[in-house]
C-alpha cells in the first residue's frame, strides 16, 4: 500500500473509531443513533483527533503503536475538555472511564492488530 493510501486509511479508521464509540454509547443510553446526533456528540472528540494527528505527526507513521498511544491520550483528554468547556456537555466520571478505555482499545488496539497482521 502506498503511503498516501496508508494515511487516508489510518485516519479514516480513527474517525470511524470515534464515531463507533459515540454511536454505540448513544444506543446503549437509548438515544437516537441518527447521524446528526452522533456527529454532535462526536464533534469534540473528532476535533481532538485531528489535533492529535497534528501533534503526533501521525502521517509519518500512521499505524505506529507509539503514535496510536499519543493519538488516544490527546483525543481523550482534549475531547473531554472540549466537550465540557466548549460544547457544555457533561463529563461524569463513568463517562471519562468508558471513553478512555473504549477509545484506547479502538485507537491503539487497531494499530496493534495491524502490526500483528504485517
């Protein structure tokens, strides 16, 4: 796979991971899983994800586990801060725990799986 395609696939998988996290969470809380509701809740985490890609310069090694850890931590911390301070949404302790664990599994786990496959 050429480098440009690898970057697009990696970023797409990260975006999908955030959207999946939100969609499943909304469904588990009996909230609409419609795309507008998912995007609204996911937006602080998607903004944080883009920031994490810039900070980690993930495009250089998009599937590196080290980048995955940086992306995960920035996405969670900045996403929760944006959610609370800018988007005026709650950040209860159980939500913080679930967001941290689930996004860690999705963002870092998929990179570990890619490493095993290669």
